[in-house]
């Protein structure tokens, strides 16, 4: 169906019909494991018409049509939306959000009836500026580590503030730094060295302002909501394994694996998350007049049974999405349409009690330098796990490695043990030169470990 809307139809009448709708053309922006998992889940919707992924990857190419454009090519994206008669745009990564893709599309009179899952640029500052996020939390009494924010000119005050903190010291570039802008230093002296590096341009303009904060001791948890700025649904929580090495050792990565659910996220803990973090955040956005249609990702630390916000992101997590979406039983397309149309209060979410785990197959050397272009084999033999492509490319009939994180092997089972058995049998069966994966995903939260 090419045009869901008659020209005179409004979004309000459109929403009234969402439940009966079919033939919805969807454009997913992004190319990682997260976007492959979204494409996989949206493909299950009876409402889906045609699915496009921009630029997508060899995994998404099996589910829809990939469009080889850059996620920051806003004019190109606009043309695709028109030419492919797109009804819903879902923006996966943070950079186009922080740079205003939502605003660009929604501000175009020619795209009046196109739904977009955002947020807009103003709300995306929750991820785009750590200083903005910290000040926002302070204004709304949302639990987070104590902090100070300093410019280059305030170097002396920054050093003084560092001295007031008990090491380790946490320093963060204010702006987006491709997930690398956080440094944790064991001593005051090391922290001062890092501070100089930040101000000398190690992270470019992103480090013009540095957030220095107190170190929180606890276990991390990722919680996601879909919100229209008024109502929200809480998606299944997940635990990400950020360090490259077994036993949480070595440098931070984008994430080496994930599990959902997370046993310590008890109903009591999640109630605290809703009351002290989620509601004050959504109410805070609304009271400050910041519209927000999209995802909020709360990066939390469980400190002695109480949630603290380590960071906000304005998108789904990767690899968390690869365990969160397989547990959602509801129609994700309907949820996202209701979100984008401001009708989240009419949504409901059902979640499977099953357990999902994902193990990332990485290229040896990641998160440092690593080889690309290595042939991947064995994927066709996998029948009891879902393989999401994260960093791959096609060359004729071959699939080659093209990124640090190459594939996510998701297993689903009635127990963590069963889910992990599926993930790891796939992780072992798939081969490529210098394949590396963590062998301990989920073992810390598995009750019998
Ligand atoms: P962020 O990009 O803010 O999530 O930081 C990256 C990672 O650094 C987090 O996932 C945590 O593991 C760690 N981190 C950030 N801030 C703190 C903090 N205040 N205390 C302890 N660990 C932190
Ligand atoms: N896995 C953490 C993130 O997506 O930022």
C-alpha cells in the first residue's frame, strides 16, 4: 500500500486506525546489530508493508531493502522517505538524533504525515551533552554521582574539584565521542594528566567541557523506555558486558554480550527505578517544555539496592537490543507508531518470561586496531540461535568481517543455562580468522554459578 494517509487525513485519524492498519512502510536508520534486531522484530508485524534499512548490513538485506546512504545524509534520507512512500522512520544511532534528523524530517511540510521515532535534538541532548544531562538530573532530584563541569579556562577549579573526590576519578567529555569519552583513573595524578589531554583536544570539541564525577560502586543495568513524553512503557531490562576481557577486565568496548532479564532487577528495585528515575525524567522533560517521542535508555548503577543514573542515551543499546527485542511479545511496529503519534497511553506491552543471552563475536584486537575483510563461515549451520550482523559486509557470495564487533549470537531458553548453550554453540560453530568472544557472559548473574 503506497500512502496510508489520504491527503486530508490527520495523524489523529491515523492513530485511531493503527490497530486495523496494514501495509506500513518502515525505514530504519543505522547499520549495526541493534538495527538488524529491530528489522528482525518489525518483520514479524502483520502491519508491515515494505521494510528499508539505511544503510543496513548483510543481515538486514535478508529482511528488507538496504539503501546505501550515510545516516547523516539528511537530504538523501528525505528523498528516500518520499520515493519509497515511507510511513514510519525509526532512527537507531545517537549521532543523527543529536544532529537533529528528527527535527529535519518533522519540520518538512512535505513529510507532514510521516511518523518519526526520535527524539528531537533538544531531548537528544540528554546523550549529546553530559553536562546538560547532569544539570537536568540535578534540577529534578534524579539520583546520580556528584559532579562538576569545567571548561579549559576553569582548569584550576577542575583540579581543585578533583582533589575533593576519593579516587578512582571519573572524567567525561561533554559531547559525543563514539563511546570513548569516559576515562576512569586510579589516582588524582593520573586524573590530572587525563584532564590535560581532554583540554588539549584528545576528543576534539567533545572535550571542550569536561564533567568530573564521583565514582559509583555497584553493578550496572540498562533500562529502556519508549515514551511520547507523557506516557511510557518499560521494556525488558538487560545487563551489558562492557569490558573486552573475561571477568570484566581490559578496556571498555561497545559491549561484548548481554543478558535479559537481570535477576537483581527485582520488582522492588524496578519500582524504585520507575519512581526515582523514569517518572522524574519524563516529568522533567515535560515541565521544561522539551518534547520527546522516542527511546530513553537509562544506564543505571545499582548502588546498595538503589538505582543511580550513570548516563542517559536516547536510543536502544547495542548489544542490549539483541536480547531485549526477542523477549517482547507485543507488536513493536504498533508500539513505535503509537509513540511517534503521541498516543503511548493506548499501548500495552507483553514480555516473554524466557531468558535471552547474546554473545558478541569480535575481531581480535578490538577495541584497538583489528583486521577487516576476513571470510565468515558456518552461519548457515546455526538453527538454535539468532545471528544478528553487527560489522559485516558482502562480497559476492561471501560474508566478510567489517567491524570490531562482527556478529551477535542470541540464544533464548527457559533458563539462563539453555539460552547460553544456544549462544555459545553458535559462537563456536561460526568461524573467521582472529575470532574472539568472552566466555563468561551471564555467569555472574546466573544463580547457580
Ligand atoms: P558512560 O559513557 O557515561 O556510560 O560511561 C561509560 C562507562 O564508564 C559506564 O558504563 C560505567 O561502566 C563507567 N562509568 C561512568 N561513570 C561512572 C561513575 N560515576 N562511576 C563508576 N563507573 C562509571
Ligand atoms: N551497550 C551500551 C550502549 O549501547 O551504549
